[in-house]
């Protein structure tokens, strides 16, 4: 279930890794946050089969053998590139070409079926599709943390749409304190 990080939490604890920040983001953004930095150390779920499988299980996404780490990394990189530069969508479009949405009708109305020919791409394609849904609904609210040292992304759901930091305590206050320290040191 999205937002429940049960399998990932257990797998991280087994490795002695810190908890994953911002695990409550929508799938299209959560893919970006499969890598993070804690205490100056970089962590990446998609570098390990067991952690990737745990993330896929928690998100109820298809997995298989081999574990689709490469495909998920490519999707993550393409989404990050588009958030950094909305005009940089070539890689994202190339990956979206790996699948399509097939429409049908049943007794409840319109039904959409994801049609991805290569099973190894199903999970990555589902993440890309969710990112597109988010981008369509709230294009100016998908952001990278304003702290240049942070790699996290988030969907800004604040009332004013002015959120800049993944976390005010983790990045906002630290960045502001560092900027103030640099200004004071520069005046001395």
C-alpha cells in the first residue's frame, strides 16, 4: 500500500540503514526518493535487489526476475530531469514509448488497462504514468528540495504553494543557518 513502508523499513533495519525520509509521497515522486542522503552518506534502494523488491512490494508494483532495478533507475533519472528542466522530456518520452493505455468499457463505465509489452518495464512504467498524472493535476507543485545538498523531491500540498524544503528541520533550518553563518563570516 502506498505510504506504508513496512517491507522497506524492515529491509533497511536489517542493513543498519537509516529510515527513508518522505516515504509518504505519491508513487511518481516516491520513485525519486528511493535515494537520499543521511549524515553525509548517500543511500539508494535501487542499488540492491532486496531493497528494490521491498519497495515494489510496499507499493504493490509488479516485480520479477531479474529485479527491474535498471528500468526503475532510468525512470527515476528521466523524471528528475523533467523536474529540473521541464523542457528536457526526451528521455521521459522514450521510456513512455514502452507502454500504452488501452481503453475498454465494463458494467461500471470506462476502464483503463496498462499495456506494457516487456514485463521488466511494468513497474517503472506505472511510476512514470503516476508522475504524468501528478504533473497534469499540479504541474507547479512537484519540486526538488531547495537545499542544493539534498536529493529529495516532494509534491507541495501546502495551502500557499510556497514550500521549498523537503523538511524545514532537516534542510530548511540547516540551509538558512549555513547561509547566515557564511554571511556573518564574510563580514568579519
